[in-house]
C-alpha cells in the first residue's frame, strides 16, 4: 500500500510580499517525512477569499490530507475559517465547545473575550477541533483539511496536537553524500546508479561553496539497507571527492 | 493601470521532503515587491513531469509572469526545461547559442563539455536566454514563463539578469508598527481604520515574544503619504504599546 499523500496551503500576504520568510512549510515537511505521509505540493496564496476557496477545493480533491497555515486570528484579514467552510459549502458559526475554550483561557488571563476574539470560536459544522496549547484558540479539521495558525510556535504546537490522529505510512529513509565535483561529472554515473536501483529515488542538489561546485546526492527509499548500499556504491565512484 | 501579476513555481523534492528550507521564494518576493510586480501565488511541486506541466499551464494562464526555480542542471532529475517546453507543446533541442556559451565556459575552465553538461544547452524553440554569470548554463524565458536555477546564488544572479527586461508597475510601499497588545485588542480599531482607508491594505501578523503576545501591523499602498498617515493614526490609538 502506498503512503498517504498531502498538500500544504500557506495563507499569507506576508510571505508573498517578501516581508516574512516562511518556516511553517519547512517544519511540516520534516514532520510529514517522519510519519510516512508524502508531501506532494505546497501552495502559497494571499489573504483573498476566492484564492483560498479555489486552492482548498483543488488540493482537497487531489490529496489525502491538506494542511493550512495562517489566517485564523481575530483581525479583519483572518478569513481562512470562513473560506474553508465556503469551499465545502458548510455553514460556520460560533460553536459552544470552541467558545468554552476561549472563555476559560481569557478568564485565566483576566482578559475580556470581546467580539474580535469571539470570531476565533467560529467553527464549520462537523469539524473536529485541533488543540492549541499556546494561545487556546483552536484550529480544526474539516473533512481532509486541517486548519492551523500561522504564527510558527502555534503552528508547530497544533501540528503536534493533530499528528496522533492521522494514519501514517512507511517513513521514507534518506541518506546523503556531499561530492566535491561539478554535477556535470556526477550526472553520468548517477543516472546509471539510479537505473540499477529502481526502488530508490536519487536527487542531486548542487551547491557552490567558496567558489567550488559540488552536489549533495540524496538517496531515498523505504528500505534502509538498500539506501545504505546505494550510498556505498556512490561513494566508491568518487573516492577522492567525498566529505 | 494595475500592476503586472506574477506567480512562482518552485520545483524541488528537497523542499517537499523537508531537507532544505526555501530561500528563493523569499528572495524573489522581495525583488518583485520593489519592482511593482504583484506576486499572487507560489506553488512547490516535486521533480515530476506531469506535476510541473500542469502547474506551468495553470500559472501561465492565470498570471502575467511565472518564475520557476530548480531542475535545470545536468543530472537525471533535472527535467524542468523539458516539462516547460511540453507545457506549451514547444519542441526543445540543443541550441547553438546556448551550446556556444557552455563551450566557452568549460574551455576557460579546462573542463570537458560532456553529454550531461550538454543537456543544459537544451532550450525550447523561441525562448530567450537568461544570463547566468556564475556557472554559465543559461536559464530562459518561454512566453511568460521564466526558467531559472535552484541554487540560491545562481537563482539570484539570474533574477538580476532578467529583471531589466520586465516592465514593472508602481512599487507598493509599506510601513509597519509593532504593537505590544494581543491581536484581540487591536482587531476592533484596526477594522475601523481599514474601512476609513480603502486604498490601503492592512495586515496584522501576530507574534509571541518572551511569552507576551503582540502583532506587527503592516500598512501597504502606492501612496507613501497615505501609508504614513495611517501608521500615525494607528500609533496614536496605542500610545503605550508601540515599539
């Protein structure tokens, strides 16, 4: 059986405007790789309802899971929950279980649960809440779409809350080798190696360091012994250029 | 006249597997913002021909420009040029002007232009080359799709080569204000401010620092004076919480 597939949808003007460098994509990719869930695609769209609705529909239809980050806070530009509900033609309103979580949190803090904050208790019908151990306001899973916050610390905590609910697959194991030769020298032998090990995937990621070209070759597969054997073969081809 | 629109397509298993944290998206977003070209969407797909073809077609049809990064080197997993050509049903083959660039470069280095390296001279019919001042092998623009390397230093150099060819728009100016109050306190006044300044866009980006919640509010627009005035109004609303 092949592994579950996934896509991520980052909702964030701040990424598209160049103000912020994404870190949630990098975090989620690492978590999913360790769980045997294959992240196949990421999209970044603006805080724009039509763009979010279209992306949610396309990704939810194409992959087993969709993970979203961003746009679920209390301000006017937080429109993700509404847009995800709209993508599935699902009603959304303040839900009592979510409201109770916010009431308890703001009571503890001695802070008012005002109208803006109450927006964070709006949850689509039939969604399952995702716990937020940092700032309380929950995320939610609606069908195969998991809606989480954009602040990295909160996103990461929500991912940790959600993961035990998802069925993983066989983690993909990987090993890499840095070869201090131009990719043009590596390409031929690597093609032959890839052809000889059809169950593994071989990626070559060039780098430039101190003006010298090299490439990191990454071998990935479910069979750790096979990955190790392929790396050993590769290393033997470039005995003087490894490290 | 509104600004030109753009999308970016990142081709990279290494991003999706969690091995590498993207930096090209962040770089391009900043460059485009400064040129008045509106980056509206980013997609990240795997080194998979069908996925690249589908994404190129969708994005090229939806935006004025598409910028791709990754997958144009000499190894077997470098399939971007072929896939972009296929997306437009355009023939692709080694082109003499591209070959001449490689011949000159490898001659200078005293390195053999072998079959793998010659793959980097495969250019779709009708494409315009994008200069690569670092490692010579060129990128190209086919219609509205600009194909560049994935190694950050080379990607950035190619972006710099390409930009003078593109017509920009009015750069979007932005100013930001860090407010040390929870977003729930900021939301109400910010909504009113946004309603009063319809020509500007207001984004609120929460942060957690040393256990304290705050938000960076970003005001964006083409009129610098209007942006400044809105920031001043906002600052006056939270006189004790700015910094």
